């Protein structure tokens, strides 16, 4: 379930960008990757290394909060940089959709290779901030403290984003541009600002997911974003890409199915089962489980 929560947070970035620009931002997986490294680097600057023993609850909370802020900020800045440098010039020239797709793939490869060269492609990470411990058991299933933390933080951030988009003035601007950008412009809404806001929000959610990944697994590497990004994109499509609550539903469902498949058939079947679920669902419901566009979403 906690893996599904991470998928859902990353999927929100795909959903937001697609809902406004009708663009699949394949560089978003590397936005997540930048967040994982930033969180680890910040902890390293604070003196956390392989020999550090973290026993104080206060120290754990401080490290998590600082890591969350750093990861979210770094991912948001990365997402905005990709938009300004790679996508905005294409929009100004009214480039065809294929140009955006190729540019997104190019930006993704550039970021991954840049970090790969910088880190010499070696896994990186201080020790776990929180050592996994069984909190309670439901029959044969054991639930750990890290799983509870990941799930609670992810659900809280997703609920906050959902309320922001559906209740706030800027959120209404996002939905207006998603529904009809030309009419929104006539009503005084600055489209470029809304697009920047969408990339900031999507990047920040990926940064939070990056922190939760580090808390859960305690390491990262230059290609960590590839499979996570692919799963998150699948989760967005599964729930109905362009729908925030669909991203949540798709991510959690994908995580549950993968965990169930791992327990039933073995860990090597986890990825296979998740993608088979996506294919089967889209055969019968091409728009995904909820299938509602961001511009028509209701609170």
C-alpha cells in the first residue's frame, strides 16, 4: 500500500500537466529522482552518515521535515526549469505534439545522465532515518511504522492538493485553463503563470514522494526514477489521467495489486501483474476508472 501511495504522489504531476497542457511530461520521473538525491544530500550536510545512530524522536521529525522541504523545493525548481527551458519555447512556436514528446524524453535522459555522471552511477544514501518496526498485525499481515508514516503523509499531501485545486482561487484558475485556455485568457487569467503553478505543484508532490521513498528504502540511484515514473504514469492512466482523485485511486490500486501478486506468485511477478492490470482495465474502460478531465473536476 505504501508503494502505491508513492506512485500516487508522482502520478499527480503527470495528471496536473496533462490536464492543463495535454502533455505527457516524461521528464517528471527525473524530477522525482532529483528530489531523492537532494533529500539525501541535505541529510549528509547535516552530518548524517552510515555510522549515525538516530534514536531521538525529535531528531527523526526534524530530519523528515527538513528533508521534505528540501526535496519538494528541489523537485519543484527542477520541474519549473524543464518547463521554462524545454517546453515554453516549443509552445511559443506552436510546435506539434511529437516535438513535445521527444523533448520530454530528451530532458528525462539529460537529467538522469547528469546525475549518473555526478554520482558515478553508484547507489547513494545515509542509513535509514527510521528503522522499520512492526506496529501491529492484521492476521498474517504485519504493518510497520514506516508504512504507516508513508501512507499518512501521502494521503495528507494528496488531500491538501485536492482541496487547493478545487477550493482556492488559483485552483479555479488551473481548472479554467484546463477546460478552455482561450476563454480563461479572456477572463484575465495568465496562462503562463498557471502553467508554472502546475509544474511547481506537480514537482512538489514528486519531492514529497522522494522523501517517502528515502524513508522507506534508505537509498537512491541515478535511474531510480525510471520504473517509479513508469508505474506512476500507469497509475495516472489507470485512475483516469487528468483527474487528481483518479491518480490517488490508481496509485493505491496498483500498489495493492503488486503487493498481492508478490505474496501470491513471488516478487518477480510484481511488475508484470501491475501492467497486465492496466492493459485489462483499458480494454474495457479506455478513460480509466474515473476518467474525468481536470477542467471538469468537482470538489
